[in-house]
């Protein structure tokens, strides 16, 4: 596997030699969840003998300054184009990644999550911290034939709906009070029109019993791009202490589906929180990341997503945390994870 880049940084006497920055080294380091670029070099030194069996290292192991320079200067769009390509979307700020020294703020990213295979398939920086535009830019990269795209209420907009339909997909957009006119029309239709279907489902999880009731109503007189149906999901939860809580969520749908399908679609929407954001926070310590200059945060975030995909794709039944630890202990297991790279 050839190096991604060969550079000659000019960051001082200790950084004047050429250095190969190989993708295997970067992938392995992120798979082992090191949290600072300084540890790229330390990892490389400790694994140098093993790394040389996979990639040539004629100039030795690059130092942390070299890694920092590469990821700061490497354009994230070009970097991603050289790696696995990009339907759920969500945006997440890295609130704890403060940087007083550089007056940096958390990097806002739109993340593209494929619920069917449980993998993250892309990310897009939100320009000017504009999450809506970031989502539109992400949609422009996708072919959505046969896919249902879910999104939070912020993206319940005509331009987002149009972008999804133009890419060949269907949408299930959450509707809240930020669209008061649409919300009022939706509630009125659901109250006045005979539903096409009603479905209930129950689920027990962590000392909580939740009952969901969904209903679907076909519509053709609400002014919204491609709108074919509206739906509601009422969730009633009984907690371990006996408390009852209830809330209703409303959705705009570009395709008429069964009430059972609506329950499943809305349920899988939360995968991105449970299977992506939580894992990145807890296992990869993303919120504590200290890289913050130039393109560095976006490029390191991309490596985390690729590492997480490879770990998930590996057939070993251990948890993600155990796989990460085992990859650090066992070089053969680490190779078997990398072998799933396509």
C-alpha cells in the first residue's frame, strides 16, 4: 500500500527530514483510540517492526509534528475522495473541544449514517456553522434510490425535501413547532381524516416499558414538495418508579407506508445517536479531542469513522471496546480488521 503523502515539513530542526505518512499507520492508530496526534508517533515507534512488514518505511516513523502538519494542510474533501465514499443525517458539535490558544470553536459536522448496514458513510462540514446547508451539501453527494431519509425537525424544509427527492429517495421528516403552519395542518388532518392504518408496538428496555401507537393519513392538499402522507407516533412509557410519560411526534412522508413501517422508520432514526455519536464519545473520546487547527479536526474525524466502520464490519462478536483492546494486544487481530478495508 503506497503512502498517502510524502512531505518535507519546515517546522524546525527536528522536523527537517522527509517522512512517509502511510494510511495503515493512521488507521491502526485510530483503531486503537489514541486521542492526540503526539501519540501517532509513539504508536509508530512501538509498532515499527510490525508496520515494516506491511508498508515500507525508508525514512522511519514520522513525528507528531509531521502528522499534525499533514492533517492540518490536507484538504478534507480531497482526503475523503481518496478514501471510501459516501441516510440518515445528524449534526453534532464537539462541545468540549475548546481551544483558547487558537480561539477555535467546536467543528460542526453533518454525518451520513446508513441504518440498514449500521455504518457511517460520509461527513460534511457545515459551512459557517450552517447545519442546514451542510445537510444539503451532504445530500448532493448521495444517490438515494430506494432509501428513506430521516431527519430532525430543523431539516423539515422545502429545500431539504426537494434535495432528497432529486437524489431519488423518499423522506420521513420530523415536524415540530418550528414549522407552526405545517404542524397545525398536520394535527388537523390527523384529527379529522380516517387513518389508512393504525399500529401499536411495545418494547421493554432498561426498566422501562414503552408502547408506541402510529397512524398514517394520506394527503394531497398540503403545500410541501412531494408530500404524500402524514403520520404520528404516540409513545407512552412506564418507568421503573411507576411514572407514566407520553409524547407525540409528527412526520411528513413522501411515500404512503404502513403504520408498522412508520414505527420502524422512526425507531431506526435514533441509531445515529446510539450507534454512532455515543460510541464516538465513549469509545473514541471524540468530545475530548484536542486537534483543532485548519483541516485537522475534519480529517481526524474521518479517520475515526473509517476505524469504527472496520471494527463494526469485523465478524468477531466482542464489543467495540474489546475489539479495540484486542487490536492493541494482538497484531494478527489488527491485521484481520484491516483486511476488511475495501
